[in-house]
C-alpha cells in the first residue's frame, strides 16, 4: 500500500494532517524516512514490514548482512551506517537540490542519526526547522531547533508519541498562505505557532 497509509503511528497521523493542510496553500514535497526502504515518497507502494532503527539487534544483523562489523561502532554510528547503506543521506541531499523555501524535519532520534550528514547543509535560500526534543539537538545539523520538550507536551496536553506531529499540525493550521510560510524565519516564531491557540481548528 502507499507509504502514507502503511504507517499508522500517532505522530505519522498528525504529520499527514499537517501535510494535507500545507498542500492547500503551497507545493509540498513530503518524504518519509523508512527503516526498511530508505527515503520514500508518500505514494510509494510498500509491502507490510516490521523494521525500525530502534531495534538495535535488527540494526546489528542488517549491518552484518552487508559485511559491516557493527562492533566497531556506537549505536548512533550503527544507525548512521545502516542509513547510509539504505541511501538515506544521499536521497535527502538530492531532494534538497530543488531548493525548497522551507523544510520541516519531524524525526525521532534514531531516524535523525539515519539521516546522517544530509541535515548539515541546506541551500542558501532554504530555511530548515527540526521539531525535536532537546536530547536530539546534536543530531539536527543546520536545522533551527523548535523545542519539543516537556513544556510543549504539557501545554498541548498530549503524550510523547504524538507531540511533534501535533506541533507540526498546529503550525499548518496557523498559516493561511504560501507567503505566510515563507515569512517564518525564526524558530521562536515557529514554536509559538506550534502551541495551542483558541482560534485554531
């Protein structure tokens, strides 16, 4: 089934809603980081599979299957090597060659490691934001950090597995045009938009 329908986690559901809202006002090029298939488009047909970057036994076995000795690496390095084997950093870099105006990165820590160095350099005219916990700030590269911490979780009255997705959905609900999106230049403004507002749906 299409990748956008295959994934059913809480965060993915809210990210999907955000993407649908953004698509009403702007051209959107959404990519999904898959632990099984690399960087995929939402319409890419995928089989059902069980594979994540969080399962370190699986990551270790998959590296060994590619004749890479996992014992020489830390866990984040193992994930980064597997991400490279899946072509994730190269695919992200190719996607960025279109010079997008704005990039939103909504990934957990393991998936940020899989992105590797691809988040360390963006086109000059691209503004990039990563909605992420403080513990992952070292993994977001050159993205501006949009906090997704206990403060935001309490303000939104939600659980951790939904937090980043809800924040992105709130940003999407707060913009009325592509110009509104292009005008977002600072992470402080994006954080404000990601929090509750009585006027939002």
